[in-house]
């Protein structure tokens, strides 16, 4: 059911797989014994580090697109790359929200 919902969500195949994997991981975390620890702070920190990296990558792409000398084909590729980075950032933000709910 989750996979069908994701396919209709418009997410890329890569992000759909990330969501399915994350969902499975969350089920495992929820099933842990009290002796098992889940350090949400470290996971959230790692997610925000990845978000920061993707934002920096997106910034570089946006700067390249500002040049008046950039040809249309490159602009098209830069737009596509920027959309992919923004989709990844949204996925990472959603993952962070899920991790926050687990604590």
C-alpha cells in the first residue's frame, strides 16, 4: 500500500525507494526492546548535515544558472539538477520530522 501511494506521489524512483527503506527502518526501530537505544539526536544531526550539503550543491547550481553566457541546454540541465536536489532536501526534511516523532 505504501509503495502504491509513493508511486502516485510524483517522487522520483530514488526517493520512493528511500521512503520505502525508511519506512522499513522505522518499523524495526519501533519494534526494538527497551534495551536497544535509538539516538535520534545523532540521526537528526546527520540528516541536517546532508540537508546542508544538498543546499550548498543547490546554491552552486543556482549560481551557474545566473550567468547570461549559459546556453539554453545547460540551463535546462541545471534546472533538472536543481529540482532533483530540492526533492532530496524535502525527503531529508521529512525523514527528520519522522525521527523527531520517534523520540
